[in-house]
């Protein structure tokens, strides 16, 4: 008995003390919760409105004359709420959440293969470096015969079905049976699914002895590290001038754009700032010695360069650090925060707007509603510029005039008409029969392609001799009766088509960088950028001595 007595007394002492602590914590928590929710709806209102929505959907489900999905009603209700907000606040259903976030996070779970259906059979068209497929020994050009026990060869399986059977299969590994043409044998490999890196730098190489080129596809969690690695490599290769290509780059993480801008802009200059009525103002300043603060710099943009791409271009332009070339950018200047929900879905809600260093808002007006906003976006994609100039600002170093309120207006304009293919050529390039020709020719000449030792070897040995030209002509004539006109009187367009075909083979062998190394040779905007960065016009633009055309 005496051994237990002290324990009983200790318990009696601690119980009221613990209750007191809980009571104090509860009071403090209640105070702050009330402060936080003071301007918000009370819980009774929340529950009442939620019950009302549930009741409506239950009645419709039970009594409505036609069958209808409850999930679709919920989604429509959500879309209805969001329709009263800005065009970029959005709801991400649970089924789409992983795919939507994979590109921003810089990886996803899978095996790391891309496919092209050739003669009813999937062919591996690209392998992601350092992916499970790469380490398992799968090669471009391999033809898929079976995935686990399911035959996929000769049955016209869709790419979506392949993704479902490989990446979306919940099993941790997948058995892939393939045929390797160069070895003329069938191989079965067990591939364990894992993290597949999603690269954001498509190409980084030297255009000439002094000029580097970097193509940034997106601004994700890994972009800054990839950029720094690419820029270091180019500097070691002799780079003194740099062209950064953010065309068709829809943006991503704001921090990725500011980190890259910091590598170009010296001191502790303001790179961008955000302001929201609920969160106030936040400045993003340069804070390190950048890797490329003094060499000549150009940024290539177009109508699809948005968000983080505009942050980078705006900072470079506002500090007169480089020349912007291309077309008016998209005009998306909204900062969004992602909120994950209990069912695996998420909502991206706008919490602030961002402003360039001199105070320009990049966001296009959406006062006339979402429909008009996205209609204008489509017009811009088709080459019809609907952007209106906003208020006038002046750059921080050389006092040049720049404009706010609707994207970044480039210092040098290259119109869409100057870059666009003719309708006939565009039709041929976008026709699936041309893709079939590209991949069938690759398989038919597999030994030649696989014998190439480097891109330089590929460039020298793969060219359009008479037999290859005749094969391409046959496809072109099948697609368009006007093709013969291109052959006869438009040799430049014929060269563009041949360039595209060769670039597609380079992509199979050398990934996206190989593709851009070939395609960039016929890129009008890039050619103009090279002339400017290597000539006297560059300094005139930076110093405000070159006038813009009147608009």
C-alpha cells in the first residue's frame, strides 16, 4: 500500500494543473480564431449553406427526369462560384491533380518513356535521362509488344491507353516486352516505377563562338538549378553573349523567375514586387553576385510567354539589362496560391498581383468577363494582337519609355506573319501522315541512325539525297495537292519542311536539344536576335536611341 500512495497523490496534484493549462490554451486559441474569423461567415452560416447545396443535389438526384452525375453537379457549382473571380483562379479535380502538379514540381512517378504509334505498334520515341526506363536499358526505336500480359503491338493501341497501363497502373513495377530492331531480338524487361525528372531547360548550346542559347520551357521547382548548370557550361565554352528563349513558356513559380533574373541583374535592385489587399506588399530583390551580369543579353518572347516569363522579361527591360525581342506577351500578372482539399482536389486562388520594378502591372484587363478574356487569348494565338497599351513608365537606368497594363511589349517586334508557315506548309507539318513518314523512315534506317556517334556526325551524314527527297515528296503530294508548287517555286518552304523532318529525327536521338539545334537554323526571330546581339543596334536599343514603330 505505501508504495502506491505517492503515485496517487502525484496524480491528484497534476489533474487540476493540466485542466488549467487546457483551459488557458482554449481561451487563447478561441481569441485568435475569433480574431481570424472576425470578418468571415460564422460556422452556422457555413453549415447552413453547405446543407442547402447538399439538399438541392439530393433532390435533383432523386427526382430529376433524367439521370445525372452528382459529381458533375458539384463541379458545375464550383465552376459557377469561380466564374465570378478572375480568369486564372481555378479548381483542379482530384483525378487531374498529380498531372497538373508534376511539371511544376519537376518530377512525377512513372517510367519515363514517350511513344509514337507506327504501323499499329508503339515505338519508344524518347527516354527521359536518369528515369527508370533509362536505367532499365530501354532505347529509342524499341517497339513495344506487351505490357505485362497485354499485347499492344498490331492492335492500334492509343497513347492514353499506354499511359494507363504503364504509369497509372498502381503496381510498383511493370513488365515490358519489346522488339529491338538493331539486334533483331525480343527482350522482356522488368521496370520498377520511380521518380521521373521533368526537365525545364530544353536546350543549352553555343550558336557561335561567343553566343549562347538557352531554351526555358517552364519555371518549375528545378528550373533555377538547371539554368545555373547550363549557364556555367556555356560560360566554360566561351560564352560572352546570351539569348534566352521563353517563347511558349506559360510560366510557373515566381521564385524560379526571380532567381534567374538575379543572375543577370547586379546589386540589390528590385526584380519584381507583389501586392494583395489581404497579404500586403512583398519585394523580391537581387541579392547575389550573378553568373552573367555584364555580357550582352536578349530575351525572346511571344504571345504565349506568360506569368514567370513576363517577370523575367519585365525585370530585364526595366533595368535596361538586355533587349526583348518578339511579340507582346500574354499579360498574366496574377500571383496564385494552391489550397489542397480533403478529397485530393485543389483550388488555385489569386492572392496578389505582381508589378515590374518600375511599377508596371502586366495583367491584361478581364473587366469584360472570362469569355472575352479567353477569346482575346485565342486571337493572340492566331496572330491578331488585341493588346491595348496601358500607362507610360520609364526604365530605371536609361529612362526609356515602356508600357504597363497588358503584357511586355518587346523592344524589337518580329510579327507572326514573318515567322508563320504558309497554309500549305502548315497543313503538311500538322498532318499525322508526316509523323508516320518520319518514324517509319527512322525504323527502316535504324542501323544508320544508331551508328551515329554524335550530333555532329548526325548533322553531316543525314541529309536529303534524291531518294529521301522523293520519299518526302510522295508524302507531301498525298497530303496536299499544292505540295508540288512548294517543290517548284518555293525552295525556302521546301527547306523549312526538310528542316522540320530532320529536327524530328534529331529529337529521337538527342532529345529536345537535338530538335532545337536543327529547328533554330530556320528560326526567323532567333536569326534576327543573333544579328542584333552581334551588331551596333543592340547598344542603340539599350540606350534608347532606336525608336519604336508608331502604333
